[in-house]
C-alpha cells in the first residue's frame, strides 16, 4: 500500500483548508494517509519540524520545497 504524509503550512493545523478533503480523497483511492499536526506553528523552526518528522516517519527522505515538504519514499 502506498503511503502519503500531509504536512500543513505555517500557522495551520491538520483540520484547516483542504487537508481533510485531500486525506479523504486519497483514502478513497487506496492510499494510507497520515496528516500531521506540526509543533509551534505560529513560529515554526525548521529544526523542530524535521526532528518531529524524523520521530514520526521512518526511512524517508525529506525535501523542503517552497512552503511544504515533499516526501520521497
């Protein structure tokens, strides 16, 4: 089963904007979806976010691109 990790942007959370819709649509297509609530979203620090993701996601490579993470498995 293919996995998708959704990481929200600055000052957001997993229930805002289109994140719930995207999660539901991907699950309909058979993906295993995880939507994270990142720490300290009002004043994010890249080191905190990467550390958090390293604890939650194993064996993936993270790329920071624009205002979101693209995760290459």
